[in-house]
C-alpha cells in the first residue's frame, strides 16, 4: 500500500491542508472533497508518494508479513517477529532509500 503526503497550498505558498493518506483512504469521495477545498481556498495541490524512510520516521516501525523494520541507534533493524535469530541490520549513514527498500523487500520475501 502506498502512502501519499497530500498538500493544498494557497498562492502565497502557505499550506492550508497537509495530511498523509493511504491509497485505500484516498477514494473518489476524498478526491472530490480535495477538489472542492482546492477551488475554495487553494491554488495548488500536490500528491507526493511517501518513501519508506519517511514512513519509518513518521510511524516508528513498519510491519509486513510477520517482519518488523525499526531504527535503533544508527542502524535500520529487520527482524522476524517469531524468530529471534533471524535478524538483519544496515548502517543508516551507508544506506539510501533504494538500498533499504531492496533489503527490506528481500527480507520480507525470504521470511514469508
């Protein structure tokens, strides 16, 4: 599921509405409401997909298929919830979005 940062801005650049919404929450009704709000108070709307790193910073942990991704100290930690010996970690300063996504996807796939 993809999350989006939905932002409505006035012509002077001030954000009048900003909220994270998941695909399942951003249905036709909310799109219609966003269009109405946009016409009433804003001149710009943006939908920016949330990255894995942003989602992790916002929520604190990500769970998928019995696996958990967290940040502790200076590392990203991946663990299987029911297996304390199955762990993997990456140094934050040596890991960009693409590397984290590749490792996390592979970890989840290998432990389903």
